[in-house]
């Protein structure tokens, strides 16, 4: 048997191959870590959004309760509605394609719930209006009779329960779909 000599070209080829494998592995680990970090950040964004939405709904309830049989303009509620809409826009800016499957489901369920809550709140605000045929302005006086305020507050509590349920599930790291729909 003859002994093979190792040439410099073989050494360089093997060395380049090893370097390529190390770079490829490092790149894969880096991407996995980035994906995990993005997932954690998205989870925190959803949780923070739920906290902010819960706070805005608390303020709507407080303003309605304080206004019973008194003066209440739509503009006094509009700030919270705008805040909820901005909150939804922040959620919409999340790049879903970068999320793992479970996080994607949480994102979709939470986004749908927040959107539904905003729609529900706007419907209950319409219930305080005297004339739905007129364009809504910030200065429109809302009906603050005891019955209408109670109805409005009941609707806000329903909206708040949806957000609280999502917030609790997110805090416990429970899949929102499983917690809400199964």
C-alpha cells in the first residue's frame, strides 16, 4: 500500500469546507435566536396591548358612570376610542410571517378580539346617541339617562371581559384559540 500525500489544495479545500459549515451553523443559530426573540417581543406587544385596551375601557366606564344624567359629549369618549384604534394599528404592524405557528394563532385571535371590542364599543356609543342620521362630532351631546348609561356600562364590561380573558391567557402563555374557542 502506498501512502497518499496530502497536498496544500486538499488542506485548503477541507479548511474552507469546515469554515463554511461553522458559518452556516452560526447563521442558523443566529436566525433561530432572532426568531425566538421576535416571538417573545410579539408576545409582550400583545400583552401590553391588552393592558392598554383594558385601561381604555376602564376610563370609558368611569366617564360614563360619572356622566349619568349629566352633560357628556362624544369628544370625552373619543380619546379612548382613538387610543384603542391606535392600539389596533400597532398590532396590525406585527410581521406575522416571522412568527412560529402558535404565536401566529395568538396574534390572529387577539387581533380579531381587539377589532371586535372596538366595533362593540362603537355600537354601544351609538346607543347613547339621539340621532344616528346626523354626522357624529366631538361636541355631540350623548344621552346620559340612567337606563342608557347602564346599558353602555354593561357593554363595556362585556368588552373588558374579552380583553381580560386574552390578557390572562397571554400572561399564562396559554394559546388564545384554545382558551377562547375550545
